[in-house]
C-alpha cells in the first residue's frame, strides 16, 4: 500500500508519530513473518518546505505533489494541534488549510482515498468532500463541526467511520485506531499481531468518554435544558413539560438540541442517565435495581440493555473499572 502522510504546520505530535510508528511496526512484523516486500510504502509530505509540529519539532517532508505520476492509495491527514474551538477556528482560516483543502480535492480526483483522524476531519470537511457522507470527530467538537458542516452526517459517538473513499476517527489517540484499521485492510492477521505488540485494544465508541454537560454548554438554551434535566433524571421525560419550564416551545427546544447535539431531547436525557448510572456503578456498591430507579428506569433490565447499547459494556465491566 502506497501511503502519504500529509503534515501541516502545527501538526499534533502524538498523532503524527502514532501513525508512523504503527505502520513501521507493521512493516517490521511483516518482515519477521517472511513477507517479501513491506506492506506499507510511507512518505511524509508537506505543503511547505519546512514543517514544525505543535511542540516545535521540525518534520522532514517531501513535496506533497504526486511523485513521478504515482498515485498513493491513501493520504492520511493527522490532526493539527488546535484542540479547542477558538484556536481551531483560527487555524481553519489560515492559508495553509485552504491549500490543504484544495490538495485533498486534487488527491481525491486522482483516485486516492483519504483518512482524517481527529481534528483532521475538520480540514477534510473544509474541502467539501465529506458533504453527504457519514463521519465522526473528536466528541467535544461535535457541536462546532455540526454547525460548520451541516451537510455531513456526523456521529461523534463513534470511534471510526468509513464512508466511501473517506475514513474519519475520533479524538487524539484514535490515530492508533486508524493506523490499525489501515493495517487491517492489508492483512487482518498482521493487524492483530501489531496490536498485540503495541499492547492496545481498539475501541468501537467514544461514548464512554463523552462529558454531556461539556457539549451542552456550547449553547445557552441547551445548557439550561441540561441543568433542568439533571435535576429530574428519576422522573419520566416530557418534551412539553421541559419546554414550558424553559419558557420556549417544544419545537424550538427540539430543533435547537438536535442542531447542537445531533440527537433528540430524549436521546440527550438518556446520555445523562447513562453518565449518572456509570458514576454510581463505579463509585458505589448500590444494587443495580436501585440505580435504575434513580436514573429514571423501571428496572435493571432496561438499564443493562441501554448501557450495553450505548457503551458496549455491561454492569460487571463498568464496576471492574471503578
């Protein structure tokens, strides 16, 4: 697999290194297993002659233009180092990001698949290539992503999303999930061995790491709804009652929550219930039936099913991690 890694100025050090180290490890293990050729032919390319990471280290790069007419199978765009909305918005307005977006369109037109882990997904979305596709992104940036790119079908609860010629992943360490996914496209067996050598398990979801109130605070009405709902988790949920308490209409409340959070008011209340239940499971030995009642469910069966569906984990696993 021919693979170019595009390093932009201020690239996230850990993300870049993780992708390169994982692919290098896969190459070494393939050689140890008797492969005649390395499975990954990797170049680090840049749009500038000199590229420095977010921590100031200089990255040796080759020109990003296609070398000798050869088209890479994949272009990987590691995250830039802007982690929070204000700095990210400034970074997306730079000339280099505009040039990167144009370069991604050229690569796509030439037949290259594009992988954009973490905040790299914002740069890919700036190109317009993600319009109409499924995608994920770092969970705390979901509201900003959804606002800027309404034509992208975002699900920030997922760790990795493949859609057409594009792959996006969640937050920082998901660079590793992406790299192992690329190895798996060449050889599932090699990917399994690489993961064992790196002592890592891939994670199917970002949901266990999400902090719901962090997302809600990006919008005043949603923040008020979050506070109101937290105080009534044990009660049955009614959109009409919530809207009346917040002095707005049910339609306005529903539309605002869906626009900011990408889920219904009831779906967000379920997130809050899951968060509270997980906290109680990890910090107490309270019976599951009691916890279910405290977070608004009639019995433990319903809560167990919800935890499994949302987090991919059961009560025993959650308590073992407490």
